[in-house]
């Protein structure tokens, strides 16, 4: 069985560290291991419009922003097809056929949709386009016959929905579509990186993000604001690790080599945690350490992004070529889907034959 990887992001803002550890890092690993047949990354502008229909400028602008972020992080267009959702008409057509296979109550049960409905204040009247976005996401995935979907755990209900539609489709119309599987980041904490306030997942709307193009000064300011342990007042006080955002981030980003470089008093993270819990390690020490590490992670991404910003023709061309390639594949699947449903009047010579049989040689 071919290995086909597909992921996507809604272009509603620039990418932040939550995206980086939750999906980008995973995608880079997959890309660089090269153990796949096809890999696609989609900028989901149509999906972004389902809850930003009244702010299309935001979506339009962020298509470029997200493309810049992908390329700045090292997504390589010679290995990965990067494309824009709205440029692939087959996705809309597939969505329309799949809608027949899903009930309203099933859509209303989707836990991710439910919490988004609350967040957006859609309780009184949910736009039907929004309610349907899991169906459209199924089209995104199945159009490419993707079977490996690297996502965060908030996307598990979408993959589940896609699998159900694939099963129904194949049962009703015959084997056509491929069943997708989610691929989650190995580390639990990477699936839901908390924001700098420690309260919730990093998210633009909560204002608790560190962006992939933040300056050294911005990173430092944000790290210094991070939630630690409110009872750790004096350096000599014992400190708590659980719920301490600085340690959560160190768990994600810190490697042994960073200690030699930035904090040689301690051997490794276990050693630092032990001392912090005993007392004697100040919050400023751990924050400065984390700041050094994050600056090291973000600096090359930011610099590459600044270069690309002066080369937007190139970026748009990458997207255009990606769209061409994606259309070929998605159109092929759409053709198969229509054949299986039997709505292939002009491309299937049997149609005329069948109708002649029916009208010109009636059995009775
Ligand atoms: N729903 C995803 C998100 O909000 C974006 C997305 C759209 C996606 N289509 C997809 C992810 C297909 C994986 C596969 O992040």
C-alpha cells in the first residue's frame, strides 16, 4: 500500500510554537526521512472561510503568511506539494457527494465542532457551511488517497468522521476511497502545547503565543512573563514542576547539549528539575535558559522568513506549481468517485449502450 501523507492548516494567522511542535516538526521529520510516496500540505482557505466568511481579507492575507512560515521552517517544495484548498475544485465536488452520507445529528455530535461552536458564539444559529467542514475535510484527505494524517489530538474527531464517510462510500458505491489514520506527535505535551499563561493551548485568540518570527526581544519578554509556580517566591523556596510552563517548554525543547552551552552548573533536565524542587534555583535562571534555547530555535526560521518576504514571486510560484500537481491527483479521484456513483455519462461509453439497451431493445 502506498504511503500518502496529507496535512493542512487554516490560514487565520501566522504559525506559532504550538504549530511547530504539534505538527511542523513532525512534518519536517517525515519529509526528511523520505519514507513515503507522496506528501501534501494544504493551506485550508475554504475551511478558514467557514468561520471567517465575514472577514475574507484575513484569510486572503494569511495564505501568504502560512506559505512563508512553511518554507521558513524548512518544508521543501521539491519533496512536498504545498497547495491552496480553494484552487482545487474537485474538493468542493467531493464534499457535495459526501454530504449525502452524513446525518445532521452526526455532525452536531463532533466534539471539536461543538467546542468551536461555543467559542465562536454560533450556538443560536450555526452556519451550515461551518457545520459541514468535517465533511469538506474528508474530501481534502480522500481526494489524495492520503492514509497518514499528522495532526494534533483536536483533529481526531475529523479523522474519525473521515473514516466513517470512507466506509459508507465504499459500502454504498463499491471500494473507492482509502481509510485515513491520524499520526500524533510522540510526546503527549507536544499535542497541546500550553500558552505562556499556562491556562490553555497556545492560541492566537487567547494572546498567549510565541510566534515563529518573534524577535529576540519579543521572545525574551514572553518567556519572562511565563507562568511558573506562584508559591516559589524566594530562590531558596522549593519549586513545583507540574503546571510550571517553563518546565513544560524545557521538556519539549531542551537537549543535553544546551546545558553545556547555556547552563553548565547542571548536567541535564532531570538534574535541574531536582534542584528546582529542592529549592535554590531561581525562576530567572530557568527563564533565561529557556529563552536562550527558544531564540536558537526561532532565529533561523525568522531569518529565512525575512529573506522569503523579499522573494514573494518565488513563494507564489511554489503555490501555483503545487496547485497544478494537486489538481491532477484530486481530479483523478473525483473521476473514480463519479464512476462509482454512476454519474459519468460522457466519459463512460457504457452509458449510451445501457440506454440503447433500455430504450431500443426493451425486454418486455
Ligand atoms: N482542520 C485543520 C485545522 O484546523 C486544518 C485542515 C483542513 C486539515 N483540512 C485538513 C488537517 C486535512 C489535516 C487534513 O488545523
